[in-house]
C-alpha cells in the first residue's frame, strides 16, 4: 500500500522540484509553497545538492519550523513554515 501511495505522489514531487528550479532561476526572492510535507521539500533540496538541510529549529508547541542555512555554491536559502497556519515559504537570502 505504501508503494502505491508513493507512486501516486510522484507527479507532485516532480512538479514541486520544477517549481523550485524555476524559483531559483528567477528574480523572485520568496516562493510560497502552501501546506506540504516539510521533509518532501527538504528532500528535493537535498537531491538538488543543497547542504544544511538537516539543521532545523522549531518552537515545538505551535509546530513552527525553520531551516535557516540551506546552501549550494553561492545560493543561500531559508525554508520556514507553520503546521498550524499551513503556510510554507522558501526564501532566497542575500549577504
């Protein structure tokens, strides 16, 4: 059953990876992702060669989370969100 669910989810994973790639190539600084599985987004970034995807903080009780130091070459990102409000954001960070 798990394999069946994963196979049905595969097109979404491909679409999300494409959306992230388009965001990285654009001049936009913020990508609103919506309510998704955080580990899925982190997994996509990890597969794309980003580092720092295992450095997560959260406040616990409200299920707010943030990854503040996701890097690849000269690209630096943060990924944050709230399970309560269901809004996830991927931001480009600049020095």
